[in-house]
């Protein structure tokens, strides 16, 4: 189902064409869409259909001038364009991407087949109504429990959005992995891990407890995230810090605007007694930097970060940026260093789903991070990112449908990081049972 990331072969094959000294790649693509019986004309709808079927959106920024011109011809010029104009358009576009998209050589080559299979999984999981929504934050108690969204973005920017994928929700703890990655690059790993551990806590995400050294167990739970909030952008006001983090989120999701939900923020601030308690324990243990911000500011920043809103559709691009070593697939912008991403994925793998992390790593085998709004960011390294959102949670605070979906998807495509490619594990398990 996936082309090995070995587009390297393709790259070297076409390196010369990509240098634009040769017109051969453009010619080859023009030939694909020449109209039968009118060879100097191309049929625009065929080209647009191929892009759509391959998971490339009409709004894809990387191919925008080409796409806008094709859509215009489709809507106003009988779906025809001169072969000469098409060739010229290709000549000034991202030719490597266009070539791979038209020739079905993106990381998920049969995207239509993939879309159909994933939609089946999605609809199957919809039947799962187990679990309960989080009510301890009053604002979250108001959410429709039946919301269900799954969105995928491949490392080549192929997009799939199912269900309520345009609905905004607060990122909650799913953002902790992003705040951590941002801190690794802006503060440094050494400083971050002087104050925060690297081990699973084995306890609930908001446990009022620290490790034996009096530090948070890891940055993926509330205590660790609070300490992170004392390290990020030190010396700046809370609103400046928030602007900085939000601008990083915007880069991670390919330039979409990222806001916060003020009612979620107020709700958290008014009722977040556990977080105040954790904050006081941290302060009492000397777990914050000595010259750090006052506790009130740290908590305020933390509540703001929890109330940052994304959609499943944009969350998938964020996860895909992590899958792509920190380079956003839809813009090509390098947002995070590869090392920060590797470190983040390691901790997402071992600690991303609180005290369910071991079971998740066992069954799904992928780096992920959940939040109590019902969101799970899942990273399939070098292939794609997913954002799943369904508010009903299991006992540890993770989305029931999100876990169900991820398990089925990982099984279907052997996505577990320790799977041998091509091996039929299901059959082996059945044979063992008999
Ligand atoms: N805002 C939530 C809290 O602090 C975040 C926790 C979560 O998503 N698990 O309790």
C-alpha cells in the first residue's frame, strides 16, 4: 500500500529533468492528458481527477498556480486547455510533486483504494459508543459525545478527512507533545531534561506526584507540562508566550490560523484545582527553575495552552509534520529539527497515552499523544500523520473510538513499528490459537 520512502530512486532518475534543463518530464505529463483526436489540447478534468484521486486538494499551496488555472479551465473553458499552456504551467510549478502526483508515485500510490478501506474502518468504529466524555472541566461536558472525526495527511501532503473533521476542539494534552518539541528547539534538550524526567509515571495524567528526584516523570503529563511552561520563552509575558507557541502550531499545520477557546480557558482556570495542587507540589519541591515565572503565571500559560483549538483536519497535518522529521508536508517549511522530532516521538511512544501507554505501544506500536477532549495525534514515521477525535474516553482518559480506529488501521497496514512488512500477523495469531 505504501511506496517505500525511496522516492530517492525517482529523484536520481529525474534529477536532470528537475533541473529544468530538459522538457521531457513536462512532455511526458502533457502526453498523459492529450485529448484523443485533438493532440494539441489537454482534457483538464482528467488531470484534476487524477490529483483528487491521489489525495491532492484543489487548495494545495504547493501546486496552487497550476491548480487554480486547471479549475478555471474546467469551469469556464469547457474543460480544455492547449497542450502548450499546460506544458508552460508545469514548467513553473513544483514539477517533482506534480510528476509524482500524476504518475501515482506519492507515498500512498493507490490513494483511492486507501480512502475506501479507511472509510470502511471509520464507519465500523462509529458503532463503538463505549466510554464517557470528560466532565471535570465544565466546558468539555457540553460537547456532543457522538462527534467522530478522522483525518490523515501523508508525508507527501495527501489528505483524507472523514466525519466531523472541520469541527474545532481544544487540543488539551494532545498539545503537550508539541509544546515539548517546541521547547526542545527553543530551550534545548539539556535544559528541559534537567527539570523533567523521561520515564512513564504509571499513574493518571493529573496525579499529584513526582519521581524520586522530586521532578515530573515526563513532559507528556500535567506535572511535566507545567514545568515546561516555566521554561518556555522565559522573561516574556503570558500573552507573548502564547503568541509564540500558537505561531509554531500554525507553522506545524501548514499555515492555518490557530486560536484559543476563551470559554475552555476560563473553565479550566476556575476549576483546575488539581493543576493548582500539582503546581504547589512542584514549587514546594523546587522543581521549577529558581528564577522562573511566578506560579500563577505558569498555571495561566498552561490553561491557555490546553485551550488552543485545532480541527482533526489541521491536527493531521501537525502529526504529518512529525512523521516527516519536522518539515511540514503541505508547505515544505522546516518547523522543527529532526532531533527534536525524534526525541518527541520517543516519548510519545513510551508515554503518550498516560497510564495506557504500555498497552498502546503493545497493540498499536506507534508514537501518539491523546487529550481529554477526545483527540489523539498518531504518527506513522516516514509515512503519515493522523488526528482522531471522538469525545468518549476510556478509564485512562483516551478516546475509545480513537484507540479502536488506530488498532484496526495499524493491523490492516502493518503499521506497528516492529511489524515485518508483508507479514500476516492476523493469520499467525489465529493459527496459534487453534
Ligand atoms: N486541561 C487538562 C487538565 O489539565 C488536560 C489534561 C488532558 O488532556 N489529559 O487536566
